[in-house]
């Protein structure tokens, strides 16, 4: 609980402690809590539009997929930053990814709860999400610098490479999978009236 407060009050202290302790179980608990908050946010929002069962299914899917994607993202961060000259392992990559996402998940749950009050509270939600995303991205960059021992330029290049990795992977997957997907939907043509 103390580490969660530190991520808001003094992120540099939280990162320094994580660097000293190298406690992966603490990182994993924060990661699980982060995706529980994201899942609850999605549940609150989707419960207004869908049945409870569908909303639960969507929330659980967001939790599981988010958890796995964050763990994979930690691995990608490790690869990228080590190739760029950083010194770190999977723990450093996972901790960076986890610590950066936690404030954002907190902003999402607060905004989702505000949306229950009145749709106009979305303006307040915008401010909250803007602040928590700014905090999360700042924690990401500071975490990379501290945990991998890189300079600001290398950290920024690593961030750009990570974005390119996801864009290229998604694009290539769509291009390669498109013929197979087209054959699945071949019989589902819409006839004009």
C-alpha cells in the first residue's frame, strides 16, 4: 500500500526503492491491482450499455488480456533497452510497465465512477485522466532511466521503438490474417433491399 501512495506522491522514491529491493512479487501485485481497476472501469461503463453478464465478460477479458500484454510489454522493454545499451533484466522492464500504468488505471476508475453521477462530469474526468496519463508517462520515462541506467535520449528512442514494435506487429498481423478472415466472412454478404 505504501508503494501505491509513493507512485502518486513521490514516483522517484518508488522507483528508487524498486531498484534497491528487486521484489518482483510487489510489482506483480501492483500489476494485478492495476488491471483490476481497468477491468472495473470497463465494467462500470459497459454496464450502462449491455447486460451484466456481457459487462462481466468484457471486464474479465480486459483484466486477463491487459495482464498478459503488460507482462509481454515488460519483456519487450527489456529487449529494446538492452539493445540500446541499458543494463536491466525482465524485472526492470515489468516494473517500468507496471508503475507507469498504475496511475492511469486509477484515473480511469475515478472517471468511470464520476460517469455514474452525471455525464457532464466527463469534463472532470478529462482533467483526471490527463493528469494521471501525464504522471504515468513520466513514471515510464523516469523508470527506464533509473532502472536501465540510460540517458534521456536513449529512453526516448526506446519509447519510440516500442510504439513502432506494436504498430508494425498489429499491421503485419492484419495483413497476414486478412485472407483467412475474409474467407470466414465470405458467406455473410448483405443483400440490397
